[in-house]
């Protein structure tokens, strides 16, 4: 499942979370949008971490 992460969907400028490329014409996210974007990004990172752990275990098992 592609949710548009990493980083290409969330931009940081001067400590401010900016809008993603798909929000045509908008420059800033609302507080609620920022929270949802960050939650989605965290979920993506968690899943990526699990995938890395699985890959490590697979390599260890092949040794």
C-alpha cells in the first residue's frame, strides 16, 4: 500500500509543516491536518521498521 510517504508528502520549512504536493494551491496545513499527516508518517515509519527487522531475520536465517 503506497500512502505517499516518506518525506515527499510532508515538507518542513522553518520548523513549520507545510502542505503536500497534492493539495493544489495550498501553502499551509491546519493543526488537524498536520496531526493526521504525522500519524500517517509514523505508521509508515513503523511499517518500514518492521520490514527491515523481517529482512534482517531472513538474512540471519539464510546463513
